């Protein structure tokens, strides 16, 4: 196997991984509030199919199990939440921040 092909098989590091790890650690300690459900859905979308960050992907699965949700149920709930309120409003400028 060529070095290029071998390196492409290695897990990648997501540029938001450190920030997301902090968010995920908080979610693992807390209950399934509206904001926490939105955060879980946002992270599920971000890491879906991502070739790396396996620890984050594993913990996202753990949260779905802990909160007794399927991914489909999570997305259905958060679609309703996003349709009825701004989940990520930054207090200082009233704009949504999805980062």
C-alpha cells in the first residue's frame, strides 16, 4: 500500500473537536433539556460520516441511549424546537450562532 493510501485510512481530526468535546462533556452530565437536545442534534449532524473523532461519535451514541431516543426521534423533536424558537441566539446581538 502506498504511503498516500495508508495516510488516507487514518482517522481525521475535526477542527471543532476540542470545543465539541467540552460541549459533549457537559451534555453527558446534564438532562435532556430543549437546548441540550438541539446541541446533541447539531453534533450528530456535524459528525455524521466523519472519518475520525471516534470518541465523540461513541459518546453521541451513548447520549441517544441515555436519553432514550433514536436519531429520527431526536431530529423530529429538534425540528419542532427550531420552528418555534431560536435555539442559538447570542445574547449580545440577537443573531443565531450555529458554531
